[in-house]
C-alpha cells in the first residue's frame, strides 16, 4: 500500500498566490531574485524548483510551506508558533532582525512583522508595489523614518504611517536596542470593491 502523499502542484499554488496579490512575473522576479523565465517555467510545471527557490517564493507571496503538503489534515483550533520557528530575516550587516508574524496559511494584502534594531542600525528599503503603505509602531527605544527628504522621529508608543512605494529608511535613534511592529499594507488593501454584475 502506497502511503506517500502526491506531489503538490507548486506552480499552480504559486500562480494563484501571485495573481491574488496582483503581481506580474516581472514584479515577483524583483522581489525574489528568481528570473522571470524560471518563474514562468515553475508556473507551467515545466521545471522542479529547488528548495531555496520555493523558500524565496513562499516568503515573497506569504505562503506557508505546510500548504504544499498534500493530503487532508486535521485543522487545529489554535496554532502555536514558537519564537524559534518564527520566520526571520536578518539584514546584511546583522543589525536588524525582521520576524514574520503574519498568518502563513493565507495570502493577505497585509503583512506584519516584529522588528528588532541594534544601536546604529538602518534598514534601507527599495520601493514596494505602487500604493503600498507601511505602519510602524515603536514599542521600545526610538526610531526614525525617512521618505524622500523628510525624516520623522518616533518614541515608544508612537506610530508612523508612510508611503513605501518609494525609497525609505528606518533608523534606530536609541542608544540601545529598539523594538517595533511593522505592518505593510499592499495596494489591494486600498482598492475600491468592484460591483458584481
């Protein structure tokens, strides 16, 4: 008796997630560093991606890798995500850690993260999709956000909201570590609902 689960259709799952976010192959390529031709081949089922490519795509599209497991499973009423298993990205200089707190089981137009910044840390970001906004709440320490030629400082308890479809930078202004919650609202969050015909 064969107890192995069927291989998941990664291309179909990725394509549905990409379209639900309104991303083109070009934009997804920019977010992941995976070439447009490779993304197209994955969506068509013409190639079997490596784990590192699947990981990059799942992070960019907000897909839980467990969704790629086939077969029915019992849905738990409470999901407990331990600190050590929370997905985390570290900046190249090692001074910023960004923990993904968003639900990983669905593709939502909103992501939220826990941001830890060491003294002197700066998180420079390239533009996100047109219409994207960020909402940054300082929990401890102090930080500043720079968009264009304007910089605004925030202390513990303050929230800054700003367009992030242009170059922007978050800086730790405290002598010690700063902790914040970063919410990224993608353009679909702000679209007017379409009337059904």
